[in-house]
C-alpha cells in the first residue's frame, strides 16, 4: 500500500489512501479523462447498455482508454489484493460541483458505474430491480421488509450474496443523489481487522451449513445452505458470507453462534465510517470486507438515491 500522505498519479487519475482506513484506495478521476469518456459514451444510451450486454464492455474499454489503459489494471489489482480489496472512486472536485439533479445526470452515473464494474468483473442479475444493477431510494419514512431502505437505524455489517446461488465477489455502491442528509455514512470492516476473527473462525460451527433466505422484496424464491466461512483464499485466509437479517438457524447452538457474531462485529472498534459523495462509488471485495450503513438524522425531506451492482470477478 502507498504511504497515507502520498498521492500517486497515473494517466487520467490519481490515488491515495483513505484517511480513515489506509486499506481503502481513493481513486480520483481527472476532469479531462471524464470528459473523454463522456464524449465516447454518447454512442450508448442506458437502454442500449441494458439490452445488449456486449455494449457494457465496449463502454468500459472507453473509460480505460481515457486513462491510457492504466485504470482497469489498477482497479483489478486493488480489489484482488487482500491487503486493500476496496476503493472509493470519485471525480475531481471541479466535476462534482457541476452535478445536476436530473435524469440525464443519473444516466451518466449509470454509465460510469457500468464501466467500472465491467473493468473488474461481471455484474450479476439483480432480481430486486430486474436489471444488472439496482436503483433504490431511502426516505425519512419507509415500510420495507428489510433494513436496506430504513433510514433511522444502523444497517449492520454484512456480506452481500448470502442468499443467492451465484458468486458475489464484489459490491459496487454509488450515490446518485441526496437531499437533507446528515449521517448515513458507509461502514466498513476488513475481516483481517476484526478483533474476534479467531474466536469465530476456530469455532466448531464455523464451517457448518446454515440456511439463508430473503424477504419478498428481494424476488428470490429459494433458500441456500452454506457456512459462514465458506472458503479460503490462495494464502489460506478465510473468505466470509454473513448477514444477520437472513440467517435461519436450525437450533439453539447455531442461533447463539450467529447472535454472538453479530454482537462482536457491531462492537468492533476497527470499523470505519466512510463518506461517499454524490457521483462517487465505493467498491469492495465482498468476501474479505463487511459493509453496512450508519443511521441518518431524521428529516421530513430526507432522500438518498443509490445504485448497486454486485458480481463476480472476470476469470
């Protein structure tokens, strides 16, 4: 990893460590690179990206070209390196100041997030939204059947992909818009920084199958069974799949194991609050990072629109 005080410059972007967690690489796209990408991306509408999957790879190639083909390799190396495994990608400040609250601007965000996801892998179909990405809004009041849209409580640390039968190597979370927001930062905890990892990884239930299901809003009509520590990486370190909301313990022993795990994760002092601005995105290696969201301060006009992509690394 680079020194926290060092900015490394590439063609079209720069990189430094996040001040709150040096594992997270902050990737800032230059205004000139974004302008080159936006000019090239006019060839494709969002509908053209949704209808023809190969267009998404051509779009990603144009973003990489705008950075002299240095961006894709850097992002892939970052998410595949366990020591980092996460990046916050943002436009330079002069670009952020020009963002508008329009559907055209949101289309540009869809294009940028699509290019990033296809530089590192392939997004899975998101059954909740019915596309390769999902867009959803958090408001001051909500009656949804999961914590995803509930603003006034902390969404606990978890991995994505626990209740589906497809691999979820990465999660991309982009902020499309927000109004009257206070709080609601992203929460991140790297597995290797979890102080109680040894306690739970060496437990007798660590590799026992647990059943996982999801509420109706997820549009998944099946359950899956897998352990929380479901595999090891090439260096023998654990990969993890855990979410407290959707675990279905079969007995007291499983239930208490999950309960104590949830308590431990939420109490861990190595958890980092990461602010994501409009037009920026946080991308994490899903099996070695747990993520969540802090609660919002109540406001009648509270609104946050998010875009999510989840998928697997290119093989």
